[in-house]
C-alpha cells in the first residue's frame, strides 16, 4: 500500500480512464484507487465493478460511480468473515460517500441524473466523467483519512 497519495491524481486517473473509453465509471474508480493507493488489490476487483455502470447493468438505478466508490471503500474496510463487526464502520463510510454525492446532486438514481440525455452523447459522457472524478476524490479522501495516509496535494 502506498503511504503517500495524490487525491488530484486519483481523480484525474479515474476521469481519464472513463473519458478515453478504457473503463466505465465504477471500473475507473476501482482501477484508480488500486493503481494509486493499493497496487496489491487484485485486478479481479475491477472485473467485479464491471456490472455497475449505467446504474447496475444499464438499468439506470444507482449511479455506477457511487457503486464504484462504495466498492473501493469496502475493499479496505469491509468484512470477509461472518459476524465481524467491522462491517459497521464500513457501512458508516459508505453512507458518508453516498451522502456527499446526494448533497451535491440530490439523488443517487442514474435515471434521474441522466434524464433527457442521450446515453453515450457528449453531454451524458461529460457528466459521468465528472461524477466519476468526484466520487473517486471523495472515496480516496475517506480512505486516506481512515488509514492515516499522507495526502501530498
């Protein structure tokens, strides 16, 4: 794990991965967190994130960026054993992330966030690139704070 991180680079890398078409929102966030904070994170977690873009399998439910941010946080703070109470801290952090997004955008629903936009059109892509960067930034900030990582920017 990297002890010093750049929140700006995490945000930029996530946005760029979406912008150039390498990954969709949730994948881009997990990939950026992996590359910049935890290179030991299994690449398979990026694949796990592949079902969440466009509101979970294109259903337009929960914003995929928010889902990706929750997955990134959960990698560090989630549980792997039944009965482990550390899940409570993870839920608190996931709530913090989604609440920050909700504060900025009122809803988590992809359908509402993209209402009136043509999927894949410039307006839609630009908005989702922005959401991807925003959530990557918030998730990285939460992770850094909780793990005591040094933020260099």
